[in-house]
């Protein structure tokens, strides 16, 4: 049997039962389409989360003060609430090999007022290299520089949301004065938006020099965070261990379990989040996969009906010299053709669906080449698996009985 | 070209063995027009299936062109059906919703020896041989009359240029007038093309179109004689 004849017969037979073929294909379209759309949601959120974590800075370790604990006390204070980290800790960490930069911060929440408006927001006291480590860029004006930190300048860089709250959307506040607590500050810059909302958003806050913050806001030498940028990604765990050891030593703690600080590793966070999104993707894919199986059963059902309907025709073809393998190949090609067409349309529908999900719900979706390969491989497998039994049944028909079949 | 030696066919049905053909022996030479006649249940259809390489005898030997068909594999039987035998059925068995030409060219799908470029030409030759007007060739098979359908079926059987045409009650679904046209077509093919024709029927009037009549009853040949067609 020539390939061209095989395709010709397949086309003819599918075309002579258009509505039945179309409905069967629809089953596969829905199956493949929903798999593609669901996986795009899963992969999109994975991409979203990892890009958000990476936007916090690359190869970052964050040292945070631990909880306050004293002998005999059962109740722990909140993580980060204690004041155990100091500037001198940060200076000591700088001495560790393979560290690119260290930036300490202090943070506090204050009421901020300007003429005619006020807001309650986070105030970050930062080192001059903080923006570099955290990949923060300014939209307007300039960043906080080293001399402003040394001289305890009363200057402020606003997050875009804070700027909007205080001066109105997209206003240029450079050179304006804002009042934080009892002190007045000059606005020297506005950062670019990084997205995100609510607590921990890097858009809704005000940056001021670290020393200024220590002097006027917290009144102590302690720091809230020490951000450490490691020079290479594969050294992160090594550096983390070194910092751990150094700080335990400096704080005179022998048992690591009772450390008064903790170190957050960006890579750990990333892997924890990606394992969550992988599970999510798998779950969504599995749910959609069920509809694909239902579509496959539709194929099998149609093919079995076709084999029964065409029993005489199969008998005739055998009497004309068709071998059993010709017959089974013919029916198998029919079912694979159905699933392939369904797979192709389903891919387009899934792609469109994921675009629509993105537009309507704002969820990030992502369709990549592996989805395309997946949809075609799955379509072919479904076609072969669910077409095999009907094809075999057709091939095994006894030509004499098939010709007599009414 | 056809030689049957002591062919017996036994069907095992419900524990009891039913002998449909008992020790049947005969020969058919190339270019003969033979009718095999017998009442229903006489075993004539079973004989046709064996002659057509659709079935194998339980015992005995069937030689087709000096090849023992009983020894061949299923694949080889299919090859024989494709190259040496053309079937014509009582109920035509044309593909519905397909044109006359497509129906006639159907056997080529299972015949890799014929080039694709030769197909149309051979189909046209076969259709001309059965006398179907050229303006019908594009018609769908279910738009034809019974006589035309059977002639399309004969053209389909002819298209591979097989040595043997096997016709099973080819006039059974036709009225006597169109039946006669079909039978005359067979006669013409036999005389002008030299096709060997084996016609299975229960009707003596039909059988008389052949040159030789083999009569079969209860699985045994009871008569084998020439008809007056030879005169």
C-alpha cells in the first residue's frame, strides 16, 4: 500500500462522514486545548514568581535578626523583631571572601505628610549600594549616594506608589519637601515600579540614608536587615555557612539552634516556590488530561462504529487483495489523523484560551515550545492507543463473513 | 490453470462436523467460461471461496497456476486475490458516495505493481470493456441503475487484469433484462478478452450462458457437461 493511497483513503473516509468526524475531533480539541491552557497558567505563574524573586536582586542572602529569647521564656518574639544585628556585624561580614557587596537597612513605619496629603508607609534607611544589590532603578531624579549616607543628609527617594499617594499620579516631586515624623526631607528621586502590592511591595515605601534613619527614626545602631550579594551563585551556600559561623562567634552563641539571627537564601526561596508551582502545573494538567482521555474514548467509539458500519467494505477490500496489515493501518491512520487535526486545533484553542485567561484574569500565562511538542505527542499517542483496538478488530474480520454481513 | 484434487471442506458447528464439500475434483482450463450450478446449501459458495483464495480446503489440494494454494500464508493469499482473481458479487459491493472511476480504481490501492500513472488508463480500458458509457464515469455509484452498478463491479474485477473472474450470483439482484446484459458482458469478455470466467448460480437459464456447466449437489459434483453455447 502506497503512503499516498493511505492518506487518500483516510481523507476520503473522514470526509464522507463530516459531522461525525468533526464531533470526534471536537472532543480532542477540548482535551488538548484545556491541557495547553492549564499548563500555560501553571508555567506562567512559575515564571511570574521566579522573576519576582529574581527582581529582588541576584545571588542574595538576607541576614535578619532573630526572635528575642531569654532563659525560661516560652513565648518567642516575632522574627526580626529583636535588635541583635548591628552595623559592626555588617562590617565584619564584608570581610568574608566571595562577597560582592553588603548593604544594611533599617526599616520602620511612619506617618508621612506633605502639604495637603499624608500617608502611612515604610521608611527604609539604606546604604548607598542598596539600590545596586536590589536592582532598583530611579525613574526620576537620583539615588542616595555615599556622601549623603556619611553626612546624615535628610534626603528621600520615593517609591512610585508613595509618590502617587503624596503628590498625585505621575507628578514630579523632585525638590519638594516631605515630613517624616518631626523632620523635613528633600525628595531627590522616584524609583521605577517593580510591581507587586500590599505588604513588602517595593513600590510603596520611602528610602532615606541609613545613618539618617538610625539617628532620627530608630535611635539605635542596630539594623533590620543585612543584604549580602554573593559573587557567584554556586558559592551561596558556602558564604551562608561562613556568615552563620561568623555571627555565632560574634554574638557568642555556641548552639546554632538558638541563634539570634537567621539567614534567608534566595535560591532556597526560589526552589520552594518552584516546587509549589510545579505541583500546581501538574494538578491543572492532570485535570485537563481527564478530558483528553474522554476525547480518546470518543475516538475509539467512533472507530468501532465505523468498523461495524463498514464490515462489508472491509470484506470487499480483503477480496480485492488487502492484507490484514493494510486494513489495520488504514483504520489506525484514520484515528491518528483525527487526533492530529484535533491536536493542532486544540493547540490553537489552548493558546487562544491562555491569552484570554491572561487578558480577563490578569494571571500570567506562558505557552512554550514544549507545550506544542506535548500536544502533538499526546495527540499521536491517544490516536494510536484508542485506534489500536478498532483497527485490530477490522483487520481480524474474516473476509467471507464480512462480505455476508448485513 | 485451476486444478482441484479431492477437495473437502468441513465446518465444525456446535460439536457436529458438517461436510460442505466432499471429495470434489475438477479442472478448469485457461479461457473457459464455466458455470457452477446448484441449489442453496449445495456447497457452491464454499467452493467459490476456496477458488477465490478467501478460504482453504480442510483436505485435498487446490492448484492455481500450478501453485498449491492450501500451503500459502494469509499474506500470499491476499497477493493472489490482488493479482489473479477478480470478484463480482450479487450485491455489487460498490463504495457508496464514490465515483465510478474511484470504485474501479480501488483494487490498485492494494496492488503496488501498477504504477500510479497507469491507473486511469487501465480503469478506462476496463470500463470500456464492460460497455459503460464514458459520461457515467464521474457519477456516484449510488446514482446508477442496477445493471450499470454490476458492470462497474465487473470493471473493478477486471482492472487488475486477473486471469480469473469469479462471479457469485451476479444477476441475483437484477431483473431478467438487465441480467441478460450483464451475462452478455461476461460472454464478450470471455470471447474477446480471453478471460477465464467462473459463474456461480442456482439458475439454469443463467448457467446456459456459459460454455460448460458443473452441477453440484450436497457437496458432490453430479454433472459436468458442455452447453450448446459451444455450437
